[in-house]
C-alpha cells in the first residue's frame, strides 16, 4: 500500500468521524437543558456571557484552578500532552497537502519537540496509571488501550517527521505509513471511546458557566478558586 493511498483512507476516516460526531450532536440537542430553579443572584445574573466565557477558558487560566496550585506538574503534563496531540494531527495534514513546509528544518524541529514531549508525558502517564492503586480502581480497558496507543502514535509521528519532506518520503515510507495507519485507526475509534469527551467540553462548560454565573459564583474575583 502506498503512502498516497493511506492518506486518502485517512481523509475518508476523517469524514466518518465527522459524520458520527454530527449524529451524536443531533442526539445531544434532543435533550434541552433543565431550567434553573434557584433565583438569580450576584453579578453573574446581570452579565451571564462573562461567566460562560470564564467557564470555557478556565483551563487556560491555571491560577484559577486549585488542581494547578496543588499539582502544577500534572497540569504541565496536560498542556504538553495536548500540544503534542495538536502537533501530531497537524503534521499529518501538512505532509499530505503542504509537504514543502517540511523542507524547513525549524518546522520539523517544532513538530518533533512538541510530539516527543507528549511521548514522554505518555510514558509518565502509563507509569502513573499502572502504579497508582487509585487510578487502577477507576481505569477501564479503554483507558489503558487509548493511552498506550496514543503514546505509540506519538513515537511514530516524531520519528516520521524528518521524512515528511517530499524528497525523503520514499526513504521513510514505512514509518510514514505506520504513523498514518495508527492515526486513521484513531479517527474511527475515538468517536466510540472515552477520548471523545472533548466533543462535549464546549457544551458542559457553557451550562456550568451559565448556571454558576446565575448563582453569582462565576466569574470569580481575582480569577482563583
């Protein structure tokens, strides 16, 4: 199977994932949010938009999260891991449609730094999940499978990055195909796994911000909790 064929299949899988997400969102919107029973209170009831935006972007305000103040290293891992996900996904489209960009050494290095960083975090997360009795107690087979395969995907992506340039794709054909195959699998698997939680993030945070804003809790003064 050629790299070009794998890339075409990759785009087909992306279309399937998009279709599944659309169907899930249609189902999601069939259930309207319950009305607030508590009377409005505080400034949030006057400017609910501020509380909604505060809720949406709270993840980018680490000082506003108690989890960061107590476990800053875990938050740093979270950031590095998700930046690596974005980088590995972006790289697949760059190689497929804008391969000339991979001729720039700084582009390849940027991808590799971000993705190798995520790979290292993946290893740490596997060790932590296996080593902590508390995490083991709440972990499902999907958690282990997804984390291990994501870490393997990071390793393949970072290793394949130098071969993304047009004149080196033949030399790195096996690595590139393996990278695309794993990513294609994820496009088909993710909508049916726990990884799809990000699909609901904008909606859950919207309702949380709106509700807590009505109660005068969001936005918090000083940006901390």
